[in-house]
C-alpha cells in the first residue's frame, strides 16, 4: 500500500526537525511554540522535547522576538522566528527593516544574518480582518531580505536552509495549505503533471499530461496554487491550455529558467491573494516586461483580491478574496484580446522606424505618429524619420551625433544618427534614400515619435536651423536596452543538460556599449601601485568633521580632477582624426553597480567641489542604482570615467574607454604590503591605479605621467582636502 504524501504542515515540521539536528546553533523563538502546544498551527510540535534549550516560548512582543533573533545572528548563532499570524509581522517591521536586513552590509563588510521569519498568512479560514492578510508585498524590495512561500511542490527544508544560509529571509505559509498534501512524483492529477525548473528552490511548472503547449502561463505564489489549478481545469474545458508556474522564492525572483516558456505564451498572468498596488505580482510583471517585452503579445495580466479588508463571514470573504472562477474568467477575456500570432503586420513604407506599440497619442496600428510631421505641424516634405521606441522604459533619448551633415545624400540602410538611452547608445539607419534635413540637433533630447529628420528627394534650399533641445518631464527610468535585444528561443520543457543563462536587459545594454568601445577605440593600458595609508587616515577624520562618509572613491575622483590642468587632452573627446574637443569643466563618470546592472552616472564639477559634496552625490547614485531610477541626463556628459572596484583583495581591473571619452581610470581594492621603513619591516596599504586610454590621442609617457600625478595627489592628503573647497 502506497503511503500518502505528507501534508504541508507535516513537511514543515519535518524540515524544522532536520535543521535542528544538523545545526547546533539554531534557535526557534515564538509565542506558544513549545510542547505540548507546538505553535498555533502545530508546525513546531516535538521540537522543544528534543531540543529544550533551543526552542523558546516568548512573551507577546513580535518586535522583541525579532530583535532577539537579530541579536543571536550578530552573535554568530542562527534563529527562526514564528509569527503566530503573519498580520503581526507588521509589529516586527522595524526590526526586520532597520536591524536584521541592514546589518548584513552596513558595517563595511558582509555580515551573515541567518534569520528566517515564518509568517502564516492568507484568508479562506474565516479568521477575519486582523488574522487573514497576505502582506508579502510590504517586504518586497527590502535590501538583503529574501522572501519565500511554501507550496505543495517545494520541500520546505530547501527553502528554510537556503533562507538561513543567504539570510535574512521570510517564509510565508498560506494557512490553507497546512492541511493540503504535498504533490510528489511529478503528478498533479489525471490531466496535469509538474517538473521543477531551476533546482529545489526554483519554479514548479505544471503542464498538461498530453504535452499541449501553453496558450496561457499563470504565475502564482504557493498559497494560490490550488485556485490556479482549478482555474486551469476550468480553462481546459473552454479550449484554453493553461500552464501554471509556482516559485519557491518570491524575491529576488529568478526568471531565467522560465523565460522561454513565458516568451512563447499567448498570455502571461499573475494571480495572488493580496490587494492590488505595489504587489509581488506587479514586480514580476515589470521584470517580465523588461526582459521579453518584444516577445509578449499583450501586457501581463495582474489578478488580485478586492480592495478591502478580509471579512469574517464566509460569504463575504469569498467575494473579497481572489478565487478560481474569477481567475479563469479574467484569463479567458485576456486571451481573447491577445493575438494568436506574435508576427506583427508589416508597417507601411513611410514608417519603418516607428516601433509597434508606440505610446504617441493618436497613432493607430501601423500609423505614423502625428509628431512625425514636425514641431510646427507642417506636413513633412519628404520621408520622415521619427524617434523609434528603443526600450520599454525611456520616453526620451539624447541625440549623440549625426553621421552626415545637413543636406548630404544618404542611402537607404546607411548609418544615420546615434541616440543614447539611459543605458546604451543605439545606431539608427536611414529608412530610405534622400538628402538629409536634420530636425533635432546633437545634444538635444527627443521623445518617442518626435521628428528626427527628413529625407528629401532634392537638396534642401538651406540648412535647417537647429531644433531646440526638448525637455521631457523628470521621469525616472529603469536600466533600458535596445528593443531588439535577443531572447533565447522558447522551449517547451528544456532537458536538464540544456541549461542556459539569458542575459538580462541591463546586461545586454552593457554589452552593446562595451562592444562599441572595443570596436572603435584602440585602447592601451598602464597601472601603478599607490600607498594610501595617509589619505585613508585623513579621510576618516574628515568624515568625523563633516558628517559625510568620505572614502577612497571620492579621494580618487578628486585626485583625477586635480590632474586636469596638466593633462587637459586626457579629459577631451575626439572630434575627428586630428582634433580633440577639450572639456570646460571636469565632469567625471563613476561606475556604480548595486547588483541589478552597471551604471556610470556623472559627478559634476569635480575640481571645484568639496569631498563631502562628492560623497553625498555618490551616496545618492548608489541609491538610484539600487532602484534603477537614473535619468538620461545623469548618465551623460562625462569627460572621463573612473571604474571603482574597491572590494578587498581586488588586485587591479582593466577598464575600457567609453567613447567618445578618451580615458578611464580604475582603482582596485586595498592590499597589504610588507615594506622596509628605515631598514625595519612594516606593513602598508596600497591600491592599484590603472588607466585605459585611447592610443590615437594619448601615448604611454603621458599615461604614466598622469597616473603619477594622481598618485602624488593621493599622497598629499592635506592638499587634497584643502583644494576641495570649503568643507
């Protein structure tokens, strides 16, 4: 006789017992978690009997419980916290946000914080407004905090173990699952099977037994699984094949294993029990749009519960919470609106550069936007060249350069103009033959659908006046890349041996910039080693004096700026084969990578501003990088860049040259060297400064002299601080 699969609550209990056997420093804290009670939902039953000293029943203080867990982690132990009801995690939010998650990285080095906060969540149990919330969305995006949710497909041991190892983490346990049995052996029911994609904490992919390809892919967290499966059964009777994806880890999500499936679906939907607004589902939809928006046939459909507290009365609760019938009905309507084929209709001949789905008002399918007629509203005299939609985030781009002069004859397909998004520079080709009439000057900002130029049958009578720079609203933009960025072809169920890594859109943008740099710039490289003990000591006192966190990155930027008067041509841009345009102010780009893409925002007037001011700007850049909210203007205009790679142990990093700049400086991590001081061994701290330079303009002798000048500025800490302006 086959033994039935364990219930989810039994799987959780077994996972905790296994972890306690394996980890002698693990503690569990919560209200009434000791035997004989074993927790409100019996998840901790038997633990205190086996491990009496490490299972602690606590007073009713969620903030206190969580704070103690954070203290245990800081002391080198591990802790699991049980919230009796997930609603009460709001009382512990301060400890989770301001102690546990921040402690990982706010002390100058990464600190392990092996804490997992378990939260029973969700409705459909008649517990009423204060015991039925799904509040996962309130913790999405907290730095260093991973979010998991139990499901009938995933072993909770893997979730808890990974959560402790990468810590801190939260595990949301939908209460309706406690009495449900785990799925096993790849079988869901007589019509559906499942397989795990991306390992034990990856995605459960539910698909029809007969291998039918997905019309719809429904993404849902574990607590919504059974409603999603019921919706898939309903849709099956209506001729719609629905695949279901359930993640073990909600945040940060790893979409790589499922992108091919999503790219091939007619409709992608996300269903969750929380109320709408700032949800996990919205985060998933945004990431899907960013990664494969050109493959989607319609926007991701987001399904949530009604905007209400959760009532106690069952008939009212069922009207508020998202159910299977509504999921099926909304998906059926969404699928009806989605095209059967991804192949778009051919655009008319005069509009090859206008991307499908342009946001320009009044432009129908295949129509040229009204803005293409020019700012004055006069009819276009030739073939209009409108600003294409290059990515899914930006609404305005910078005109970098025209490849031909106004009035010149251009052939169809020839390079016409370069547009810079907030992440990459894109080359636009001519859609037809003709004489160029420029409508947007170099350096101006243009919006999607605006008129860039016209291609005329006859040369224009006179050069068109420069178009004033357009000033878009201060819209914050996420890291964009070209709309035509490749996505791996979709597959039904890739074999384990066919694992791939798909570059995200941010990295694709970085790749485009790097490829252009290597293609166009003949780069040479030089490096020197610099002792930094004195400057580091002075920066510590300067930080105390100013209240700003001034460190080596700011000092290097300031030292580079100090070398500008002696080496102005290193801060210039190459106009032609014999001319370098020199910079009036020292605006220096700095590399910032918060884990979601590489950015190079620009610090303005580095020669005339204080170290404290530069420090404040760098801190602001780091926060903007974390949120991916730079404007195009903040990422443009630098005359030289500095690559910051100051993690401990980094020997040196060879940078590239970001055309049209001529140089990039790199600074490595701190290294300890043993030197002789008056014949006595002593330790000193050094970093390696590197310079990548355009050999068309800069020779090796100048490069070494420049690096020595930067090193001299770092050696003279007092002068470096004094020349920085008022502190």
